[in-house]
C-alpha cells in the first residue's frame, strides 16, 4: 500500500541522478515526467474516442450510406473531399517569381523586410520564452515572487492565436480547395504540442544557449536515422559538417565556468527533454510533408494543425484544472499577461514570415536568416540573462554556425549541379 507513493516520490531523483533544486522539488507532482504523462492522458481522452468514432464511420461505409445535416462535416473530417495530387509540388507553395533586373530594388527591400520580420519575431520570442520560464513574477524586497510553471498553458496561448491568425488569413484570401481529411492534422498537432512543451520545459533544467545549440545539431540524429532506417547515402560534406557540429556542441557543453548559476547547469532531465523535442519535431515536419501531397497551402496547414492543438491543450488543461490556475496567475501578474500575449503574437507572426520568405526567396535564403537568428539569440540571452560562456565555449558556438553555413552553401551548389544532370541520373539524397 505504501510502495507506490514511495516509488513516485523517488522518480525525480532517479531520473536526474542528482539532487533537484529546491524550486523544483515542492512535490513529486511537479516533476516533469509526471506532468508529461498527465498531459498525455488528457490528450488520450480526446484521441481515443475520436479514433473509435472514425473507425465506426469507416466500417459503416458512411461515405455512401450517410445523409443529413451532419454528412458534410463527417465527410470533411473523416474522408476528405479530394484525392491526393499526383505531384507533391501541387500542394506546396506556389512557384516563386524569380527576381528580374527591373525589380532588383524591390527584391532587396522584400528580403530586408523578411529578414527583419523573422529576426524581430523569433528573437523577441526567445527572450520572452526564457524570461517566462526562468524568472519570477511579483518579486519585492520581502517576497521572492512566484514562477509560472505550466508549460502547456503557454503552448495553448501560442496555438489559439496562431489558429485565429491562420483562420482570418484563409477567410480573407483565396486558398486552394481543401481535400485532406481533417483528422490527419491531429497527428502533426499532437507531436507539435509535445515538442513545444518539451522546449518550454527544458528551460527549467538547461540554459537557453544550450537549447539553441541542441536545435542546431538536430541534423545529426536525422542523418543517423536516415542511414540506419532508410539506407540513405550522403555526400562527404554532409558527414564533415555533422562532425563539426558535434565538435562545436561538445566544446560548448564541456566548457563550464566555475561560477555558473545552478539553473544553467545541464542536467539529465534537460537532455531527455531536448531529445523529446527533436523526436517530436522531426515527426511533425515529416508528417506535414506527407500531408502536402493533398492540395493545400501552408496557411491551411497552419490552420488545420492549430485547430487540433487548441482542442488537445484546452481539453487537457480543463481536465487538470490548470486553465483556471493559469488565468488566476495572469490576473495576479499583469507583467506575465503582457509577456504571454506578446509571446503568442511573435509565434504567430513568425510562422507567417516563414511562409512568405520561403515563397519569395526559397529555402536556402530562409535557412541563412534563421541560422543568423540562432547566433543572435545566443548572444542576446548571454547579454540579458548573464549566461557565462568561456572562450572554449564561444569557439564551440562559432564552429557550429560555420558548419551550418557550410551546409547551406554546399547544398545550394549541389542543387545547381543536379539541375545540369542528364535525365537518367539522380543526385545523392540529402538531409
């Protein structure tokens, strides 16, 4: 009778392998692994009935036998209205116009606009993310204040605004006729909210610069999985840049200043959460690529994914009673309210800038802008929040970003070469 509480109480100690900071050990219910399973149970309470309902409609052959006022809704959600397009390009972004001599100035201004929008959105988002997850609110000389700990509520705030923005954009602009079954968005939505939750939660255990470098090194596990599972082959420069990224990240992680704050120490929990972020995020992008075989625009994708994200997160928050607690926290701390709203605005606007930049200038230019953004984010975090970085750690960061720029340059060269290949030859598959 007493074994289960004892085991649950010892889970945080066993998972981290070290003593948990006092701020994180108020109760075993505050441990991230317990919260993860509670959130997952909340999502399952929506996913499982939905799955059973979908199977019921398919077994009844509802598409042929159904009728009535609910028929269009069920058809759209379960069966869709169109078959897949033959070419994946039909469902992706429309062909972007190549810049001409007469529009060079206009293209330059567009590029500056895209770069400024992406940098402003995601740099502000990064600074606010660290502020919300690592600092207290309402601190005075006599009161240390309180931290906001519910990462899922922040995910909900981001998704509800993104859903609103995407919905308005689809309503006000002409979009392709939608054909994908709506329920298929739920898979990308589930992995997306889990990856975002892991990203927020990881900041309780690791520093923001470490998190950024971990995102930059995501290419390494992707290459490993491609080699082991799909038997993909890669060019020598891809192995070289992956090795450089590994060396740079290792230099940064192993070089620790002796007087670093406890909250910036990399823990086992932080590493596990980052791995969870990378795994869920990789699934999201791959599933979205598969959905683009239907005719849809990126904004329709954004709308469909965020519909289910709002449903999952608000359902889980209501079941836990955490929605009212978070709203009460917002009422107590107006500064947090402003930060949470601005965080959501930056996230939604950033997604729109991503679509526009790739449409106008292609993926290579977008990757360069976002790589620079990661470097600036680390610099801003160190300046604003006082993260100590040694000389060796700084060199490690430089090695990582040099490797990323080499990847962008080499990939663009390979694409140009592949266009000149004879029809019978195919280039080596890239990450």
